[in-house]
C-alpha cells in the first residue's frame, strides 16, 4: 500500500517492510521496527502521524501524539485489526468483528462511531481532516464529525446500487459506487468536488481524497484529478496505474510494475520516493491469497496467463491457444469470479494494462481460478 499524508509519504514493500519520506518534524517517518517473523500489511499516513497494520493483526503508530492519536486501543482476546486509517489528528481502526475502534481528537465528533444495527458490520473506514466516513456491510455509507461544508451529508443512492469504497479528505468526501461512478461533496473552493467528465471511460476502480484535490483511478489504468492546480497531472504521465493516494499537495501513483510515481508539491521531500532494491516492488495491501494481477505471455503459439498475488509472487499458470483473444479470456475469468466490485488487472505482452472490460471480486482466491 502507498499512502500520502499531509507532508509525508509511507510505502509498503513486497517483503513486508515499510519506508517513508517527507517531513519528519513529529517523528511520523520513524517507523517502528518489526519482530522476527512479523511483516507490515497496511499503512496510513495522516496529518503528522503514521499508523501501520502488522501481519499479526496488531496496529502500531508513530509521530505527533498531542491528541493521543498514536495511543492504539488494546484489542479483546482473539480479535485483530483488519484496516487502519490516519486522519489529521485522529485514528480509526477496523476490527475483525466489524466494529471500529479509535483514538485521538474528538473535538468535532470525528470519533463518534455511528451505532450498527443487528447483523450489520463495518467493512471500511476512512479518517479525514476532522470527519470520518464508514462503509457498512449493506453497501451504505455513514459519517461523523465536522460537517461545516457538508462533507458528512451522504447522498442517497438509487435502488440496486451500493457504495464500494469511501475516502475522506480534509474537508470533502469521495464515494465510489457499485456501477463505477463516483460521488463527491463537501468543501469545493478548489474544485475538488467537480468530478471529471466521465465520457469515454468504463468506470472508476478507486478514489482518493486529498486536502484540496481528488484523484480517480480509471478502469484503463489512467488517473484523472480535480481540485488544486498544484496537483494537476498530465494524463500521459500516469498510465498503467494500479493504485492511488492523494495527500496534502502531492499524489502517489502505484504502477503495474511495482514502481511508485509521486507528483505535486515536494516542499518536505514527500515525493522523493526511496529507490527499490533489485527484485523488490511497492505493493498494495499485502494479502497473499488474493489474486491481484494476470499477465499474458505469448510463446510457442501458446498464451500463458500468469496469476500473481498482492506481493507479486506467481501463484498459478493457465494456458490458452494463441488464437484466443485476450479480451475474451479476461471476460470469461471475470464472469467465473462473479465480478462485482473492483477491477481485475491484466497485463498484456506489450506491457499494456487491460482493465476496462469488467470487474472482478477482490476476494477471489487461487481456488476460484482453478475451477475455471
């Protein structure tokens, strides 16, 4: 996972270690060391602190702690954290029972977690400047905290649709819907809620709200941005992107080859991405059993589909006749995986990222592929 904070950047590597760059005035880049056999699986950069999730389900934090945003709540026995999110001066943590824990400032009510109805759970949480957005298991989004700019006024959604991702910015909010469309609301002085023209693309696969800008990952691997002019990015510079993170004045683009491109403000070195060692790559959340990418390789009249996990490790190979169109194979795989949530990334022999046909369930495992 790559995460852009207010003026620092934190990046997860394929070996489960984490690196950081940018401002370290509050120790937000002094990443806690790991015990032997433990790795990091997720990172979140906030206003002046960083929260990290370990492979044993424990969360740790470093950086500014004036509001106790780094004092991670202890967990009940047999429970783990499954997601972490760092805001300006508060921290939200999703537990394995579907409830949300928190620490840090409560001045604006940003830690007043809405109660859940029986049988309901939270599936994602996003901590913003002074508000928090939650995604529930029924596909609805709820919010708490500062609402001076309407950033907590969740729009109603048409019947048959649901929200699939939430992202809280400084004073605005982005929501991704199950039809691939995005919704933006809240503070809009810089145009951060003026959604880009969606003509000609199939859907968005990820959204990320920064301080005064918003980033949208399209299904074709390209990224569009609205808001602060300091963050406007030439489209040609960000093709083949598989993950995004909008920060203070900078934006991170995780590329399909494991590199990270950082563009925008660089006053504190937040765009000075550390160089990777040979064989290493930057990755999304480290979940080895989940299919992330399919790579098409053509040799000796055979098309080989190489299936890799989040860490870039090969899991299984499937062969097809070279006359089979890659797009047809892609569609068939997506259908078999009961496509409904996020884009399944496919890399063609020429390096082109093909991800505009349909979507694939992010919970699909190797077993699902072997039953095709």
